[in-house]
């Protein structure tokens, strides 16, 4: 390939090259390594996002960068090639000072492709799960609790402790995940935005809010299936709870049944979410005999709510010790999102799992291009003594 300082044609000449024809190749005057130029191989469905700048690169200096669209996250991997890949820029021969003169010169000369860089490989994208374990870690360091709610006004307090808090822009800078995945992660953690900062609310504090709501419902003869948001929030606020937390309590433990422009939203408390909350509170002190746990649980749950052990799938483990049955807390929400780490913890907890016990702890695992069956094949070993026996899973 010869060195030429002026070349007609450029990328346009290569793109318009006819079958069975040829073109000369030359070094561009600015030929060099150009480390700032990288080739990125894209699936066609991603082209609109990239071309219209709807993607972003995320990651800290000590992390491998990922590329994020609005809804998905992609790992970036450099793949070398044994072939020479030439990067040819658009034709730059035409002079800015006298463009017509440049055109006439180009007409008199043969088209030449000017190579500005030889690429040694391409960047490839692979869809991956967002790094939501880091989201849980950073938000868990500074939960919103009693001291913050009672010490001073929330706006002043947030300003005082903002060094350990995270706004949305801070989270998208820290967490490797798309905007949509990040919002779903915040929802899964029951996080709430308080004065611009995303917070996890302390479990004991949420328990006090819920208990006060239920107490007010009894005093005021409110139906738990038709709670007026304005009444509930006003009452909790008068009891000393921040308005934002009062609304958050309804979101965490209930759902809207109807909206009224004048009267506001009407909420219904969800039996399962409320009953699971009280079961976790009871077991916070440690394992209990099944009969003692059930008696305490039935005493704690609100009147007319129906509770059963099926509600506690993925929240408790039941074990037989001799003739006695014991129950203890083991919540899926406490486990890592990363599948390798999750399976490691599961098999530390129990070396062998029956499918009915294991399923609740892996049901929510989502790994791109890998089904639940694929996860089991990758991380577990299945044994089944007889055809009609329950399969048992152990670590691979």
C-alpha cells in the first residue's frame, strides 16, 4: 500500500464500487494508530438506539464498562481478528477554500481509498444482567429510620447527611444497569425518593408505620379494603410520620383500587404482603417451634386477614428436628442477584434442596439467554433415586 498525500474517492468510492471492479488503496496523510477510534459490531435492532444517541457507557474506573440502552445492559468485549480491517474516512480532498478546484482535480485522477487506521479487532456486545447487588449495597448503608424522622425536618436532614445519600444521577453513575432495570431494582428494594435522594426505609421503622396505620384503622373503623389515602396520610402525619413515608407505606403494603379526582385514591391492603411482614418481624429474634410461631403469627395479623404458610414461600425454612418442627427466617430478598453468588449461599445454607424448597429462591433470577433450566444445569447437580421421587439438587 503506497503513501499518497491526496486521494480522490475515500469511503464513498468504496461504498459505490461496482462488481468486478477495483480501486487503489493508499495511506491517508493522517494514518496512525488512532486509539480513540474503535469498531463496534451491533445487532441491527440496536442501530436506532446508537445512531440517535440513546445509549450510554456506565461503570467506575475499576470496573469493566457496559453499554446501556433505555431497557437493557450489554457487556463489551474486544475480539481480535487475524484479517486486516481498513478504516477509510469520507473523502477529504476537496478544499474548504476552493471546493470547485478540488472537484476538478478529483475528476482528473483515479479514485483512491485512503486508509486512516488498520483495526486489529472489533468490540462485541453481549446482553448481561444489571449489577443490582451494588444498588442494594449502597442504599443499605444509610437507611431512613427513627432518628432522621424525629430529629429535624426532612429537608434539612437530607442536606446534613447528603454525603452518604444518592440522587438518581448518582445512581446511574454508580450502578451498571439501564434506566428501566435500575427503576425495577429500586422497586424490588422498596426504595423511596425523599427530597431527591433514593432511600431504603429501616424495617423497624416501617413496622411502626404499618402498626400505626392498622391502629388508626381500628380506631376510625376504616375498612382495610377501602382506605382513603388522604385520611390515612393525614392521620399518620399527625402521629409524627413524614407524609412521604405515609404514602410509601400504602405503596409497599397495598394497591390502589380506584382513583377519585375529588376524594383522592382509595387503597386496599394486600393480605400476603402484610402477613409476610409480621411473619418476618416475629422471626427476627431467631428460629421458633412451628406451633409457637403460628400462634404468634395469628395473633399479630389484622382481623379478617387470611394467613397461611404458602404465603411464606421464599421467606422461611421449615426443618424437622426429631419429632419437632422448627421454622426460621430465610428471605429471598436477602440473597444476591448474581446467580453464582446466590447458588453458593443456598448450598451453604443446605447442601441438598428439594425442588419445592429451592424453586422460590431462584424463581426471580433473570439471566439473559439463560432459562431456569439452564441455571439449574449450570449451577446444580440433580439426583432422583426413583422416577416418582422428588428431585434433589446439590452444588455442581
